[in-house]
């Protein structure tokens, strides 16, 4: 029996609920650990994609530490993976938070020469490793401008022109390393292209650095990912410039390591379109589906190219799946099945460990799904339950 079939038969799971797959997280971890063993690089968990800290103890043997995008994530990584490194990057740091941040972060990466000038000496005095984020101005993404830090006018990273205009010898002397993050769900050929441009523009300063962080967006644990090319890229930079190389993937750590269980609440027909209303909301529970946008895999559905509302395939039953909120665009996508759906059917969306529990919201008063874990031994455990108080307390005073 497939793992997904087993999950669907576990009827004690409430819907909607997230289910994190411990065995798959361990499988991803083993792949990442091998890359580190082969190259000497250090791989960090980018918590922006996966921050379910109950699983950190299980992930800890496979990772060098955590990466944070601000104070709260830095504190989470420091507290929940205390024996590992904690790196933080923020587009701009707040004066009223920076002293506390120094309690948690080992490496602090600044976005601009101005931020480096403002906070760098303080961080250096506190014994922190200091980095500057670079914008290589080498766009390799196709169709996802919202996730492209190299897009024209990007606020992320220091360009060569900005470096030449603003980086004084005193600021350069403060740096321990450089950082760039340009990829999104991409293969290592795009990293190779980016490194070529990065070396051309910033190779002159790399011999002065101790480390280079090549960011995230590396889909290392995807089946078709070219790991050998990645390892060549890492070792080339390591050996050419005598650098410690860091990577900070988020998706690669938790890729295909979670599910969202949901049930069909209603089925209706609008012209030629069959509609199914689910008890999960993409706008609330999987916001990346709308922001990216993308169509998540659904266990038991037919391949996307077989979806057909025309009636040309009488043996194919297609539905537009959406949530129960008042947002007309609260739609997951169109899915086809070999048999028709019925009210009460349970469905299982796959690859739901990433950018879900850490981005969800309570728009329309939608309850947050419970979070469960499927342990490697096949047992299930509820990690948390959300209720009315979780909705109410983020909106006003904590009173009865």
C-alpha cells in the first residue's frame, strides 16, 4: 500500500490538517549530509520555508545550523538548534532589535554598505562574523519575477556599482564573507551560471574573505537535481579562493515531506465547470499556491495535462477545487479523477511541508489546520491544535 493510501485510511486525522513526514525529512537530510561530506560545505536550514521546530532535533544531525530572516527566526534557531550555527540576513535591521539579535546570531549579513556602516562595528565588537549580501545582477529565473532578487530595481543585495561607490577600505576590512541568494527552485546549472558572473564582478575581493554563502533556492533533494555539478561548483570556489562555502536551502530540506489532508464539503455545477468546495483554503492554508502561483500535486488525481472540462473524455471527471472563504479567487486549481468526487471524500495534497505552516493566516476567520507528524516508525502524533483564541488574540486585547 502506498504511503498516501495509508494516510487517507487513517480516519482519526482531522481535516484540514498538515501532516509532516519524518521519514522523508530524514531522507532529504541524508542527501544534504552527503553533499557536505563530499565538499566540506556547510548547509543551513532556511527557516522561512520550514520552521516546524519540533522536527529540528531530528534534522540536527544532517545540518550545520539555521538561517533566519529576522529577530524571531534567529531566536527560534538559537533556541531549538542550540548547538549549531545561527545565521541571519535582513534587508534592514531595526535599531530597537539589534542588541537582542546579537544574543542569537553567529553570522550577521548586511544588505547594503549603509547598514554595514551603521551596525557592523557593533556586531564585530560582539564577536560576530560579518557578511555583505551581493546582487550579482545575473537573473536565471523564468516567469517568477516576485522571487527574483536580480530583477531590475531589486532592493536585495549590493550591486557592483553600489560597491564601487560606497564600500570604503574600512568597511571592506570589517567583512568576513560575502553572500548572494538568486535562485528559486532551480538546478545547479543556474548556480554555475550565477557563479561565473559573480566571480567576474567580485572575484577581486574573494581572496580577502573567509567564507561565501551561496544562498538558497537549490532544489538539491529533487529527483532530477544535478548534485555532481553542484559539488563541482562548491569545490571550485572553495579551492580557488580558500573559502568555507555555505548553502541555506529551505525547500530542499523539507521537499515532498508533508501533506495537507482535506475533505470535500460541497459539490456544485456552474455551466460546464464542476466545482468542489474543500475545508481547506489555499488563500489561508497554502498561500504560496496563489502567490507563486502553482498547482500543488494531489494524490489520486490524473496528470495535469489530462484535465478536461470539455467533456471530450467521458471517463475523466474534472473539478475546480476551492476553499470555503468569500474570496472568489480562493482556488487551488483544476484536477481530474478516474471516478467522480462525493461530499465527504478525503483528499491529500502533497509537498505541503514547505511555505505552508510558516505562511498561513486566518483571513475570513478560517481556523488554522492542526499540525501532525507521521513518525518514521509509522505512528502519528498531534503536534498542535489551533482554535478561536489563536484567531482572536492576534487582532486585539487578550481579554475574555
